[in-house]
C-alpha cells in the first residue's frame, strides 16, 4: 500500500485508506480513565504553555513515562524509530559511533562537522543542550516531545527542522517514591537504573535522584578478534524543588555523565573492490550524461556479500592500535593557548572517552494567572576519540580527534492567562557557545602515503609510517556563537471555532571562527546574521474532536566562512577560482520557509486518534561541501610553515610552492585537498501519519508512517565529480533519509491467574536511502521486529523481550566516505570512495525486572 500512495496535497485521503482508517499516530500513554475505553488526553508544552496534544496546531509526537517503560525505550535512537519524520542513529553522517550523532527532521541533514550548524536541536526542560543526545538516558523523564517543523519562535537556534524536548519528572512533595530497573541480555547488554524522589520539607522542599549504569558488549567481532560496538555510560542526575510560597517554585538540576566506548560497530564497503559503475552510462536527474567509475551504482552490497580483501570482513575494522601508532597518541591531547581551565580526557585505545556536565536553575512565579519564568543553563562536554580512520581491516589511517564545548543560556518570559479570548507571551533569550575541536582527522598517522604522480592503488609506491599532525597537536578548529533573541506570541480566538496565532523571534546570531579563538594573536573571522523568524497559524475546531490548522514558519542557521579560501594567497586563490569562479569568502545564512497543513481527529468516542501533517520546506543556502586541489605556498608560520609536509626539502623558502619527492629524487608539486562550501537549494515535501486505536479496553494499537519527497533545486557538489562524472545534484534526493519509513505496534493486556500480564510487538520499517548527494549508491530497506511480554503484580514487573526477532542482517545507515584504506594521494583524494556503514544489532534475548514504590 505504501508504494501506491504517492505525494500530493490530497494525500490525507490516501493516508486514511492506508491506515485502514482506525489508528492515530502517537506513541502515547494510552491508559484510559477508570470505566472508559477512551484514550487518555495528553498535554504538551511545545509552545511554552500547557495544551492538549490534539488541540495544539503543531505536528508533535509524544512519549510519556509509561510509553517509555512499555516499549523499553532507552535513548533517542529508540524514540526515533517510533516517531514519524524524525531520525537519530549512532552514526553522525560519515562517523559511526556515539561521537557526533545528529538529530534529523523531515529529510534535513548537514555535512558540517560542528554542532553549531545542526538542523535539529535537543532541549532538556526547554534548555538547549549542545551535542547532548548521543548517550542521553530516559530514566527520569516524564515526557518526550518530538516537535517537527521550524521551532524558532519558542526554541530558537538550530531548530531549523525541528526540536526534541525532554521534560524531566517533578520531585514529589508528598511522599517518598522510587523505581529500580535491571535488564540483561544474552549478548551482555546490561543496564541498571534507579530513581528516588520525595520531600525534604513536606510541601516546601523536595528532591529527585537518579542514576544509570549501562554496559553493552558489542555484537560484532573484528578480524583482529576484538569487539566492535562496546559502549559504557555512567550517569548521575539530581534535582531540588523549592516552593517557598504557592506562587513561587524554584528548581535546580544537575547531571554528570561519563562515556567510554570501544571501536564502534562499523565497516567500509570499498567502491574500488565493489565497483558496479565502470562501463555504465547514466543520465542524471539534471539531464547530464555521465560515466561513473570505481564506485557502487545501485544497491550497496549487504553484510554477507560485500567484496573485501581476502580474510577481511565488511563489518570490521581495527580494534587494536599498532605499537608505533599508540606511541604517537600516548600523550594527553594538547590544549590551545586560548583554552584554559579545561582538561581533556586521555585515551589509550580505539574508541571514545567523554565527560559531560549539565546544570540549570528555573524560577517560576504566578501572579493572578500571569506566569513569570526565568531559566539559566550551563553545559560542558570534553571528549577524546581515537578511530580507525579508514574504517577497514587494513592498517592504514588512524586519527585522534579531541574536542571541547560549552554553552550558557538565559531566558526570561512572561505570559498572560491562557483561557481568555486574547492571550499573549513575551520573552528574551541569550545564548553563548564555544566549540573547539581537532576536526576530522585532527591528529593523524598513515601507514601508506603514496607520492605517485598518477592515480594508483599499489602499496609499492608508499612511504611507510608517514605521520601527519594536521592541527600541530592542538585543537585547531573552533567557533563561537553568541545569539540574542526576542520572542513572543499572540493568540486571538476570533470565534469559538477559529483562532489566529501570530508568533515570532527577532534573532541576532553572531558567529566567530578562526585560530584566534584557541591561539591568541591569530586572526578572527566574525559575521552577524539578523532575521525576524515568524510563524503564522490559523486553527479551526469545528467540533470538540476535530482540529484543522495551517501554518507558515521560517527558520535560520548561521552562515559560515570558507577559511581555506580566506587564508589563501593570490596564487592559491587563482587555483580555487579556476576550478569554480563562484567561490566566496563567506556564505549567507541558511533559511527554511515551511508550509504545513494539519488534521487531528478523534473517532469512536475517543478510542481512535488520527493525526495527519502535510508540509513543504523551501531550503535555501544549504552548505554544500566541495573539494579543491590546491598546490599551496610555503610560509614562515601556520599550517604551511617550513618543515610541514611539502615544505621539508633543503632550500625551500617562504613563498615557494609545496613540493614532494616522487620516489626517484625528482621534486613534483604537492597538492592538498581543501574543502570549500558552496550554497545550494532544495525543496522538501512530505506526509506524516500517526494513529492510535483502542478497539477494546485491553488492546492498544498504533500505526505511523512518513513519506519524504526531497529534491535539490540547485546544488553543486564537486566532491563526487572525480568518480561520478558530474557535480550538479539538481533533481537528486537529499542523502541518508528514507523516502518511506514507518512503524506499527500492538499491546494486549490480560489476566494470568492472579497477575496482570501483557504482550507487545513492534515493527519498524526503514526505506531505501542514498548514501550521498550523487544518488548513485543506496542502502537497501529493512524491517525490524521486536517482541516483549511480561507479568505485573503489586509493584513488580518481570519482562522477557527479544530485539530484532528475525535477526535482520542489514546496514542500519551509511554514508559516502573517502577510501583511506587505499594508498593515500592528496592530489587524487576524492577519486577513491566507498561507503561507511553501521550494521544493525543482531538478535538478542533479554530479561528486565522493574520495581516501583
């Protein structure tokens, strides 16, 4: 049925037929009021006020604490499988693992490394969390709201495509309550979490304490017999609630988390070894004729049929550092001169070590139903990552990538009583963020650097154990954001059925980049992006069971600098412009103009809910990354200083071109591959359906799906040109997002003797995805089925569960990645490509015990 229902603004009719009419699309707490089969009303705070989910004119998927427990959801990746139009996986574009994952909404993704340019954002109790979703637990969460579409009006920066807001449990002022949960599986995936809440002074002071120990043994064994996918997290959260009067509430929260992972579950599918392009002729969506070579045209080979070197495996990479590489990385990562009072974690193995601290305070005051709220938050994260940079079993590239980030946010808002015909909200927000990183391959070594003047795959041309230090052993890449926003809204109920809503934020986003952030004395680059970001909504409620709305909203992401081009001398700039004369020193801000039509409906005396959203996004100034080959000029200091690669030969002076020995004693020009950002545009249309259905009191069912039609209107991406044969991506789909995705679940409750029992099944479907903008290679679709069942008595619950019941063997996600397993040649770097893949976890059987008091 999915394949017969195509996009269109009349798609809601097709949705109703596909859903069989009786479903409604939210993973919700579906417990009914006593004596009623109706689904329970759910409230949300996506517009900074309490509203009914079925009345709020925004596309939202919510998960209550009961939903999280019923489905055993342990993190954002689990949540994303059940939320239409939202994707979150343990692979941040090209990097498998928990280092740099991204929240992706409605087909919007980014190739930018810095989280400053993310298209989706995470909030905890309304406070922005920089890069905070990779290992976030859900043990003390009251509700999760997945809010789709631009949310600048209330949430601000990086809510370009949507936002996820986690609302934590409020401390219990009346009595001591708590919860303990223990789970284990046959694959040694172990987790212990606990929650305790109660009064210190009844009705005046109360506390929450929660903790989590998570230890997952990876599901895959590498060729060197090490494990891939090991993950460990320790988290401690605390909260204090003070209510000195009935009008005033003060809440203080603190969280500390530590992660230590081994080599991630990953692999590399070489385009050279699995070449299905050479000898073919294609016509691109933009009408270009091309002859791609040395890459995969069509479906990427699966885990069991990809071609690798003899004795190697597709789902494998090195897990053990060679002795000489380990010695290179043995020192603690150096800090730049401008970063003080910070210690980066030391690491001695392939994997990740990360430390995260979060703290915030909230003051809420009510005066005659006028709400005054002041919030301040602070987040800090320090991480060090050693990875097998080529993602394969070959002993070639290894990289250490330390990074540090912190942010501070402050917000004050006041709102009028909400039950009146005319209501309003006003607020101001201030946000400041620092991000410092070694970037992609910051401290690197390679065992095979080839000096051949022609493209070669021969290891005989290599200089062995060639060491690089891209960042001169310091954290070189940095950016700072300072954002001020004034926001507000007006709701005017024109009649009992029609409401007009005007919302908006005046945002000033100041971006600073350059070596001076981390090393004083070096130049800084600064730009400001000012824009009013409106949202206009019309809501029609013809009956108590029906909400229809139409909205227009805008979002903005700060522009960026082409630092390589800015730093280039006249000779180097001429080379850039010869390859693309449109290059500029900086890019304008990305913008998203979004239209959305929504329909929320209750049927059958409240036993059925159906939520439908149809949208169109006009995405402008997308930061498209292209590659340029430049013969750089040696200089006295900096990245091209005398003594670095290409400037090491006797007699080389500042101002001379970089040269390298071709292996015969002859010097030839040395070319570096440098990334440049070029702006592009896309149009994304989509349809989301989320349904809930309670046919009888003890049976709950859900069916949700999303369709995304994403097309580039104009997008130059010359990174793929050497193997694809074209660089204009117009007409192609945005990568790493499925056209179709969906999920279904059913829960049946029954009596087993004197005990309550239940059984639940979940089906998750992920459609075909393209791995890069060229749309040449794609990952096959897959379906995962999870099953669980248990018994409850008094305060106890015991559950048996199976994840990936049918042991689906597929790539969960993947992205184009340079073939660093082949001899490295900077002058031909992008001519050798493949696909970085993350495999699905294998089937595992587990037991979970839960006790509440």
